[in-house]
C-alpha cells in the first residue's frame, strides 16, 4: 500500500462548529485508507502580506524571506512556491 501524506487546510471560521462532524468524517475516512493526515487550522496561522521583493523566487525558492509568517508550516511558504523558479 502507498504511504500517502495528506495536508488539510482547515478554513473553518468562528461559528462554523456545525462543520466539525464533516471534518472528523473526512479525517477518519482518510485514516482508514492508511493515509497520514496533518491538519492546519488557517484561522490560527499568522500570515502577513507579500511585499513583492521576489526573494522567494530568486534567493530561497518557495520560502519567504520577509513578512509572510506561518506557525506550524516552517519559515513561511510563499504563495508562489508551486511555480517553477
């Protein structure tokens, strides 16, 4: 069986508690297939705005050098990190 790793970006906001059963069901189904699931609640991740320095493209591909901060995801992933440099 494949060793799958799945990242869930949880975009639920305050007052979206009615969606908890849906997320729980999704995570349980993924676990049953043998996947490792990691969930990141976006409301808890501090992110700043891009200042357009292009450091994430030129100096450290995919990693923001400046203001984009993200707790739990490392130094800060650039929104452009999926594009080739």
